[in-house]
């Protein structure tokens, strides 16, 4: 959960997660839909899928015990160098240094290394770490370095006066801590999308995304991207025709929500509508669900906002 997410954001999810999945067996036996639902809001859903697959392997091949050697851990889904070193040093006391974004920033400033904080420099940072790494308390050292980067040697407004490494930090001596590492220019791609809110007998149509790619295995309302030069209603009709094989009628604007994920900033236009004909085929990846039960499905944050709007709208209209 701490990959690409702050501790303060993770804590409530972590506490709830342990109540739902208190051990490896409960996680391994849970359906993917439940796992993704409990992860909902953390983003980067591939992490949840990897965790679920790793739990299955650990349960079936290792008796429910997390392996304590590096080659075996690295073969598990989602276990790269950072996660592997963190688990082995914190859980098993193995003398492996951890290099995450926080540690990378601390070391770049201590050494005065200019440039972007990219994984390609980790080998040289690791070589320096080996010269100062305490073999008798690797977990404590790794946690201290990560905390130092998260709380003191922050990406913005680093607290240099409170830093225990200040005397050894080249960036602090040279006054370059604000430009090391080089600030990233985050460019979000703006996307306009439309979704169809179809209701039948008090139930709404949702469908499951493909198993691979962005937002894999999440559920959402039918719809998709607006093409250049296309009006919103025209885009809605095209998307429904392509996805469901039907024409629609009684198209009415419901609401517009905005959200961002990974590198995208999405404006999501929701329209209520009805199917014009009866050629629609359900299939295994589609469901008609009530407004109350839809919350049991893992949804992208934009769909969650639409569901929240529907709930309020239903309450106010009776």
C-alpha cells in the first residue's frame, strides 16, 4: 500500500484491510472483486491484483508463510527490489538496504547528486549505502531512512535545521537542497468521457473492465472517451453502440464529475438514457445491480462520485 501512496493516506485502508483479511489464507481465498473493493480509493489497482496473486502462491506453495529468501520472493507478483528488500530486512533481519523514493532523495542530497530521482541511479546509491549500512539492525536503519525522507528531508520545504544528517549533507552545505532532486514536471493528459446511466426496475447497468491494462477488473458504467470534434450525446450513442450493440433514447444529462488518476485528468459526463431496442445481450461481465449493492463492486473514483450523486438524487426525489 505504501508504494506511491503516503502513510497518512494508507493508515485507514491498512486498518480496514486487516479486519477483512486478517491472515494470508483469508486474502488468498477471497474473490478478486472483494480484494479490489477493499483497495478502492488507493489507486494503482495492479498492486492489489499482485498482492492477491502473491497471497495465493504463498498459501498454496509455502504453507501461508512469507518466504525468507530473496530469489523466492522476487518470483512473487509485485515483488521488485524495493518490496523484497523491505520485507526481508524488516521481517527477517536480512542485511539488505532499501531504496525507495524517500531514501533516494535523502541520498541524492547527502551526496550532492543533481538530476532526476530515477531508478537508474539506484545502483550507485546502493554502493554508497553498503559503506554505511549496519548489518546488525538493517530493519531499523531502513525504516529510519524512509522516515527521514518522508518527514524531514521532504521533496518540498525540507526541514534541514532538524535533520540529523545536516553536517554530512553536501546539498545543505551548498544550499542546493531545493533543486536536488530536479523537480518533476507532472503533465496530466486531459480526457473528456461520457457514461450511460441505464436504469431498469430499480437496477443500474454496470460492466467489468478487461483483466489487463488500466483499471483492470474494476466495474463501471458503459461509456468511454469523446473523440475530437464529437458532441457529448453523439459520443455517448457511439460508445453504447460499440460496447452494448444497441441504440439509445431519452438521453438526458445527469451530472459531470472530475477526477485524476495516474497521468490522466478526466472530466466524466454522465447521462441517463434507455435502450431503444431489445438486441442487448448481457454476457458474463455485465450486471444489473441496485444502487445499494453497486457499492459492493470495485469502482473507479469517477464512478463512485456518480453513484454518490445518484444516491443523493434518489433521496431528494423520493
